[in-house]
C-alpha cells in the first residue's frame, strides 16, 4: 500500500468535536467565548504580575509562567479549530501537524512539571516560612521554570519525531481536535505496539512522578496547617492550597485519561471531550480560580487598573 505521507506536501484532516456535534454553531460560539476568556484572563494576570512589584515573588512568578503556558496552549489549538469550522475546511499539512503536536506536548509537559514546582513552593512557604527566601530564591525559581521548559521540550521533540516517522496509509482523517499521539497512531500502517508502550511509560513517568510530589507536598502542608494556632492563618493557607489543588485535579485528570489509560478504554467521542477540556476549558478557568480567591492578585489588579484610568482620564 502506498505511504501517502512520504513527502511534506501531504496532509491530514482534523475531524474534531465541531464536526460531530449535534449543535456545531452553539458549540463553536461556546468555544469562542471560552477562548476569549482565556486570552483576557491569562493576559490580565500576566500583566498584573509583570507590572506590580509587590507580586515579584516566587509564588507569582510561577503563577505567571502557568498563565503564559495556558495562553500559548489554547492558542495552539483553538484558533485553527474555529477557523476550520468557519471556512468549512479541516486540513492540516504534515509539517503543521508535527508542529502542533510538538507545541501541545511541550506546553502540556511544561505545565505538568510547573504544577509540581508550585506545590513545592507552597510546601516551603507554609512548612518552612523562615527559610522561604533561601529555599525559594529568585535563582531557584527561574531554575524551576527553565527545567520545566527544557525537559518538556526534549520530551516533546522525541515523541514528535518518532510519531511522525511512521508511514500513515490507513486514512487521512484524524478523529480528534488536534494532532496528538494516540489518534495519529491509529492511522499508522506499521506495528506501533512497542512505541505505544513507550508512550505509556513516558506518560506514567511525566504525570505520576510530579503528581506523587504534589501529593507528598500537600500531605505535609495539611499536617502543618492543622497544627496552626491561628484560625486566620489556617484559613489563608487552605484557600491558597485549594486553588492550586483545583487546577491540579483538572489538569492531571484529563492528561491521565489521555496518556495513561489503556487505548482499549478510549473512544473517539470521549477523547474529543477530554481534549476540549484541557486545551480550552482549563486554560480559561485557571486564572479565575487563582485570581478570584486571591486578595493580593485582586488588589494588584485594582492598582494597575487605577493607574491606567488615571493616565487615560487624568481629570478623574
């Protein structure tokens, strides 16, 4: 059988959730609103953290990186999905598919590692407050950020190159919202069982090891919080940690379903719903979860908006 993707001129057709929906126009409008919400909320959070000097501490530097990753992650997938639906065109080139896969894997992997580092930051802040600026110095913070990006990039590059080297002769139709490993392997006309095992092992390593670190961090945090004499201090710590745990639950739940569960438990419809959740819904909700329950962020937002209003309307 001819291997139709033997040249970079060949392409795929992304048959995402918008094609299979019973009300595609309504779903398209919902996704558009969520994408705009993700752009505005993550953009505002990045702006506030960058402009307000009071937020130039490790916790908010890491939070700013999370917003950046969410902003880029949803932008890798959503604009093309919406444009394809509006133009009634759903093709993506071989190179474009490889690039989308690399970016999605890199950003997802970087966020995976960053959430673990954010849990460590909360552990140090609550369990070792006197040594916080030593254990979480600016240098250590940026080292965590660089580690997240570099390890995720190397992992994404390896998986992208290996996945795209397979001959695809089954079909050009990818029954998914974006180019990802599981749906692409279904189109390969070569034995992919060994590589699927590698993907599983990598998924377990990349997801469960950071998740184990998060669980360990929050177990120690909970023990410390329960021993706090002050109800106010205990409540503040629990509010901060609950926001992070909410984000962790949404991200790891979707990623585990996609990359750790056996392929026999997957279905096209479920995979598409999960992909919409972690590429569109989660990036829109993350900044709201963090900012709406954080007095420092809301205070910084009011200060930044107040300065902007004074500059644009000095008579006020």
